C-alpha cells in the first residue's frame, strides 16, 4: 500500500512539473495518447514558422533537463544520440515518429524552431502511454474456513502487465466490499517490472458467517485507455465454510417417486454441517452395514421393502446422529389364467375364462386381441361363432398408480368344426374346347382336404392347392371343356375328421346366338354372372337342361315364321307386277325398268335382332343416278 501511495505522489509531482514548465515558458501544449503496440506520431505546432533555408528545427525531450533528439536544417535532419536513437525519425512535415513504443517513452517532448535572428519558438507534446492489464485471476481459500467474527483471508485477485496504475475492487453477491467497513480488510501489492508494466495483487480478508457458504465472490479491475475508462470482471467463486453437524437426513432417490421391482435406487445420507460426518448405512434392525459412505445404489426387488437407517458421529458436538426412512417396492406377478394355452373349442360354442394376478396393490385387468381391448375385468366370455374368432387372446394386468408395472398372459384358442366351403364363380358359360378355371376355398379345423367331382367322378386333371392360413385352404381347378362337361355341375367337396361340406358350380353351354365372333377355342371362358337363387347349389341339372332346350325350340319357330312372311311378300310383289293386284295409288313408279325381266332376290339376315327380308333387284339391273333402291320391311 505504501508503494502505491509513493508512486501516486511521484506521478502527481511529474505532472505538476510539466504544468510548471508550460506555465514558465507559455508554450503551445498538446497531449498525445497511444496504446503500446502502435507507433506514435508527435506533431510540431510551430512547424508553420520553419524555413529550412534560414531556420533550424529541433526535437527534444525533458528528463532531468532537456535532451536533444534531432536537428533539421539546411543540411537535412540529423538524429542525435539519445535514449530514442534507433527508434525515431522525422517526417517531411517535421512530425516526430516513434517506433517500438516503451513505457519509458512517456515524456514531455519539445519542438523548437530558431530563425536566423536567433529567436526561438516552442511547442510541447505531453506523450502518454497505455496498456490494458490482463484478465483478473481470482483464487479463494481451498480449505474450509471456520465461522469467525475476526477478519480472515478468504481470497486473492491479481491482474498483470497494465499501464498506467489500475484499481481492483471486490464484490460479494454483487455488493461492493469497502475497506474498513463491516470488518472487511483489503490490501494491495503493486509490482513494477523492468519494462515499466505494473502488476496489482489484492488480498481480501473478512469475517465469515454460515450463510457465506452460499455467497459468490468476484473481483473487478478498472483501467484507462486513450478512448475512455474500462473494467473487467473475474469468474465467480464460493468459499468453504466449516460449521458443526447437528442432524442428518436420509433420502431415497429413483427414476420416480414410486419405486417398482427392477428400478435402480440410491440411498443418500446428508448432514447439515461442513465437513460431512462419517456415515454408515444399514437396514433397520440389522447391524451389518450396506456400505461405508454416505450413499448406496442397487437394483431393488420386493424383498428390499422395509426400513433403512443412516448413522453418523459428529466430531464437533461429540454425539451420534441418526436418521431413517421407509422403502416400498411395488411388484406384479405374471397373470394366471383358468385355462391353459392352447384351448380347443367347437365352432359356435362359448368359452369362459378368468384371469388373476398377485400384486403389491390393486390391479386393473383387461382383455385384448390383436392389440385391441375387447373386455374389462377378471372374467370374460368368448364367443366362437366363426373360424375368424380363433387366435391369441391376452390378459393384461397393471398395478393401479404405478406407471410401467404391467404384465401379460396369452391364451391361444383353436376353433374346431366342419369345413365351410365357397366357390368362385358359381356359374360358367363354356363351349367345347374352352379352357376353364375355377376356385374353391374351405376353412375349418382340422384343416380340410378339397376334392373336385363332375358327374360323380373325381376330377384328375390340373389342380393347384395352397394353404392360406392355419385353418384355411384354397384349390384352383383348370380343365378343357368336353361334351361331358356341358350343362353339368362341378362339385367341390371339403372334408376333415369332423364332417364334410360341398358346393356346386354350374357349367352352362354357350349358345350360338351369344357366341362372340372369332374362334375362342382353347382360351379362358369369360364369366357371365347369373343371379343366384335360393338353394341354387343343390338344383337338379336336368331341369336347367330342359329349360335350355325349350328356349331353342322357341327361337327355331320364330325363324320359320319370318321365312314364311318373306315368301308371302315375294308372291304378293310378283302378282302386283303382273297387274293381278291393283295398286290403288296414282303416280306410283314401277320399281323395275320397262323391257327388263323381273327378278327378285331375297336376302336373309338371321343374325339381326329382328330377322329382316329385303327385296333386291336382279344382278343384271344397273342403277341410274335418279333411281333409288326400294326396301320393303316385311317385319310388319
């Protein structure tokens, strides 16, 4: 502290000396501030009076008298021998340039111009050098500090290599600590290196209270630069405060407040003093220690439920401290079903199943299938009206209020019953030589076998069988239609050890009137859906055969009637041309030319929807441009 005061007095004395020199001579004065690491350029305020032909300009600095730096005149500039030699130069406009600045360069510089009459004019430059100090480094006491009313050292703060002299200030919880207030004692040590740079080390001493264990201490260095005042803060630190332990507490720590089997749990015992006492953990009513130390971690099971105790001996008060807690570990056993998997049931039956689970608390039970809830409660009645009801059912048990404690038990149910058969298509229209493909699907358990029959004879042609699932099978039959297949029925029969089921496919002969143009022999038959009537699968094929024959007789009769009408029309036309039948209409032209033989050709179109007969002129007739063909519609 004494050194800091001495340096401050010296600085004030030097600045007072500069002011005294300026006051004595009345010279022009200017201040130049430069940060170390930059070049300095000092102006000459009397440069305008300089005439190199008749005057002389000199740069000097004041240090225990004036010292000549350079002389500029008719013969140019000469650098004199001084502390600055080798680091200075004079610019064309007579400015003094200093390179490689040092702290010692902070001086009073004088620019003097002397004319031919010996009259001198001077201007002064007060040159200031600055260097920002380093980051403040704070260090608190490593060992615990006992509670005391006396000032004890609790930390130091140091900042290095700054210029000019700078200050260090202490703070506790953002409040500035002042020397001499509330028992606080702050001392500073200033060190000046050979380079002129300054290092300041500040020591903080203060009374210590128990609450200081939560206090944050830091220091701040404030300094000047050419452009203003600046400051830097250190990091914030705490101190260790020693105080006696008067009690201990035992904590149970887990992933959540509710502990279940399989969780990792930690027992932690903490005293309310510093340093912590020696602690032993053990189960209640058991002397064997779980661990030597203040904590113990392990994966718990239901057997770990119970009381736990931590014991400590406080050397400060010389008595034993103890604390306890209860640990409750929740558990859930796998559910137990009244039926063991797998269960065989008959198609159309009902299965009653119950589910129970042993747990540490109330359980919630529900039933699921394929992830969907189908019932709630321990008991459930399962209806098996279809083979699709077979599969896996699950009883899901959860402990109420304990997230994640859930267990499941599955029950596989197999539905037994006679096969259920379906065919596709039910009706097929075919011709001789057509390639026919039909399918038959059967579901049942045990898995049924599929056999094809036609005319009470087992089909032994290309058959493809494939299993769709554990209780469903599909058969595909492909064959070429023969005369024995037409207007007959295909029989698909599915059989297992329980029963037999069958389904029919009707093969209809495709008539000529519905035949598609072009030869399709050997190609797949185009299916034509026919509405299915009740009991269609058991219909007598002879009835449908007789029905088809009746339709053919009707079509032949219609065609004969149309032919008779065409012949009658031709006869009437012939009698009309012979004049046997009067026309009864004047101005009607003959449809034949005079002198030509009358010839009539009848064209039959049996494929048209309503059979047409047309009268055409003979082949020797030639059409005239004005003549038009005359058609007679004999349908009416």
